[in-house]
């Protein structure tokens, strides 16, 4: 999801870029602008770090000689007027062979000691964080103030090159945790989409900030909250549950009270009790530009038998198809749906909703996760797509995973 989200956000902002390397851990791109001056990391739900590349060195040369320090290095990495600081090291796989990644990590203690000693010859005293993990967490970068008072040296090991860079910014993990766990009303029984995933899905709509965006299964309002933080101004949330409507209203009030940089008067937000399977009776036809939603994912259970999972699937297929029939009426032409389907795990088998073809018969087109311009890079990006052209968002301990789809209204 991370790479998909980045590409869509940059494309929708008309930022030209080319893909250099891609892996499960990194996406290395080249742009014709200074990205950090034009994009704030907070608009992404999936990106942990912004890293700026300082130098690219062929892999074989780096392994022979990894002395890095000169005046250019100091100008790039060392904060101004700092003569004593801490640094950390992260080693990412960026399309390399495992043995090259493993060898790079093996060299890390030597690289850090040499870097410390070389900087000392320039009058800069440094210490480095213990090398316990190959990748420093955003928490470690933050708590040790590496982005402001020191630096995180990043080695991204590519197929043929080593990309040497420093971390410019990190995801605001505390804010995500605050929104997830500190908001007043949470309802585990009805499902709780993670704020990061909600933001990613909103970013896949490609819509303008003034467009009407709807969540017809708004629950406790997570998607609505992330729309607000992304500065979407025209927002609607509906749900069949009185509790959900009340939860959403309370949580949005809490959001505006705790995030002072956003003003409630700048937004048009409507929250109504409406059954999604009859939504066209309450909402004017052809006015919605996009729907972003996580519908009901089934009965909350720690485990399912095959018969129980099959029963859940049948009921949810009926619910989702009735909802899509209504979405067809209220969506504008070329309006977009970014939606989650459940995938049930039972006795080593996975059961999903087999309704994609029926949704297409209603007049929807299933869309790629990439803009047409970047479809040629699909193989290089190593996207983890299913054979249904969907993306699975899951944790190993989950009995119900999330399957993400994009549909456009033809």
C-alpha cells in the first residue's frame, strides 16, 4: 500500500518523478523538485520516513571502500554549528540480493566506527546508537532527535548500487496513536479501521478538496476524521446505527478540540442516520464524487468454522451488492469507490466475497491501483496484488483480513 499511495499522491499533485529502485522496504524515486519542500509527510498514511539521497555508489566499490567523510558529507549530514552529536544507521533492502543486504549489515559496526573516527579529524565529536536492529524505528529516530540534532545515515542497498542518504522527516506516530486510542468513542464490535489505512484509502480517490466524499458505513468516524485532517472540505458520513452516528459526532468534535490547526468553520460536514442499502432515497442522485468506506466485516469472532465463515460470506455478499446498487445512483459519472471487503480465515483456508463480476455488471469498472502513466512500472514495483487485482491488509493473528478494491462508476 505504501508505494501505491506515494505514487498516487505525487501523480495527483502533478509532481513528475521516475522510479529508480523498489522493494518491500523502500521506494527510491527521482524528482525534478525538492520533494521535502513541496510535500509534508503527514499527508501519507503509510510512509514512515522521508530520506534524501546524498550519493550513489556502485555496490562493489562500496564494499571495498566505505569511507564517506569529506566536506560535502559534513555539509549534507551535520546540522549547522554542531560539534557534538549522535547518529544512527539503518540498512534497507532496495532490490538487492539477500547476501548483499546481509553483508552490508555485517559491515555496519565498522562503518559507524570509521564514520565516528573520520568526523573526529574534522573536529566533530560523535557517538552512534547501538546497532540492535537493521532498521531504526521512527521512535528511535524521534527520541534521539536524529532528524534535528544529529542524523540518521541510511544505506539503501540496491541491485547494483548503494544509495546513501539521511532521514529528513518521520511519520508522526504519536498523533496516529493519539487518534486511534484516545478519542472518546471506540467500538471494537463494529470494527475499527486503523487511521493510517483510512488515510491511505482517501489518498487513492484522486479527488479535489472541495469534492463531496461520502463514507456510508461511517461507524465511529475514523475515515471522516482523516478526511478532515487531509483538508477535504465537503464530507458526509452515514450509518444505519444510532450509536455510530453519535460516536462519529462526538469523535469529530473531539478532533477539532484537540487539533487546533484545523477550524470547524472551514468544513461542511453532514452526519446522518441512513441505511446504505436505501441511501438513494436520502441523498440526491449523481452528487457524490467518491465513496471511501469499510462496511460491516462480519460478526466479530476469534475463530470461524468453515460453515460459519461461509454463512458470513453469503450474508455480506448480499449486503455489499445491495449497497453497490445504491452507490450507482448517487455517484457521479467517473465517481470512485475505495472499499474494503473482508477475507475470512478458517481451518487454513481463505474465503472472500465473490461479487466482483456482479459489481461490474452493475456498471462499475475495477481500477488499477496505479495511474495509467505508471502501469509500465508495475513489475519493477513488486506490488503484492492478489489475482483479483486487490491488496490485502492484514496481521498474522487476524481471522478476518481486509481486502481493498477500487471501482469507478462508468
